[in-house]
C-alpha cells in the first residue's frame, strides 16, 4: 500500500469518527432535552427523526450497494480494494450513527411514547411494535457487522463472509420498516426512491450470484 493510500485511509478514519461522534453527541443532547421535558410540546423531534431515518436508509443502501460492487468485482480497475473496503465500512458506520439518532431523538416526542427501552429493545414499545422492531433489527444487525470488521482476523475470513450475509437481512428489514411505517411513504417521489433503490439491490444481488456461479464452474 502506498503512503498516499495510507494517508487517505487515516483521513477517512478521522472524518468517520468525527461524523459518527458528532451525530451521537447531537442525538444524546437533543434526546436528553426532549426526555427531560425541557422542550415542551413540539413536533421538531418527530421531523428530525423522520429526516434522519431517510438519511440512514440512503446510507445503508449505499453501503449495501458498495459491498455488492466490491464482491462482484464490478469496476475493479477503477476502484482500489483497500479504499473501497474503507468506503463500505464508512457508509455503514455513518448509517448506524444516523439510525441511532433517528431512534433516540424520538424520546423527545410527546405524541409517540418512546422511552429508552422502547427505542433500544425490539418489541418493547407500544407504538407499532412489529414494524418498529424491523428497524431496530436493521440497526442492531448493522452494528454487529460493523464490529465484525474489527474481529475479522479472529473469527476467520470464511465465518466473517457468512456473517456478512446478515447485511442483506439488515437492509431488507430497514426497507420494510421505512416503507410500512413512514408517514411520507404515500408520496410518489419517495415511492420512486424506495423502488429504484430496492431494484438496484435486487439487480446487483442476482448479478453477484450469477458471477459467483460462473467463477465456480470456470
Ligand atoms: C437501520 C435502521 C433504521 C432505518 C434505516 C430507519 C429508517 C426509517 C425511515 C426511512 C422512516 C420513514 C420516515 C418517513 O417517511 O417519515 C422511519 C420511520 C420510523 N422509524 Fe425508523 N429506521 C431505522 C431504525 C429505527 C429504530 C431503531 C427505531 C426505534 C424507535 C425506529 C423508529 C421509527 C418510527 C417510530 C418511525 C415512524 C415515524 C413516522 O411517524 O413517520 N427506526 N424509519
């Protein structure tokens, strides 16, 4: 690996740390203000949560697509493997930051009741528990995969790859959650966005399976 690549990786790590740290700090602060009742009656928390949810979905989608491009070896000549893997991790980590913000900030909303336990534990809340759980499962699985990057050497490449399949479960669970619970899901632009992004993931998944089979029989 060249020095420039090492520098870029270091820089990506710093930007990543800053972004995730900032998201979580802002989430903690806003959720704290809301949970303590200081903010009073306002819909700001709900709007903030919805916006962060959409950003989290887009980032999670980006991470899945990036991972599929990596494993299908599409655009390999133009993209350099160590950096592309970093970008995949980066997108996934920032998605986790936004998803955590999206859930935690709901603690401030006075209309929906979301104490900390209901945000963190699947099926623990009273508001649409199954649909909320799909989002929580998406978040927890994404976090598990992010941690697995660090433990990659310890658990071995084969097991790590098998574990990585959970990334698909995380994505489809998050999509199901977003489409079925979202207040904006009826809007044509958002439906087009969900259709286009899910279609892209389906296409690349089939491409990946076919490419893998072709390589195995060659
Ligand atoms: C990977 C994880 C997640 C993603 C990508 C995600 C994404 C989304 C998106 C896109 C929406 C729709 C926003 C709208 O159309 O208004 C949404 C709604 C919602 N999410 Fe999540 N979410 C995730 C995790 C969570 C978690 C952990 C919770 C925990 C409480 C949660 C609770 C909710 C609730 C209550 C709504 C409904 C808000 C409304 O009334 O529109 N989500 N989510």
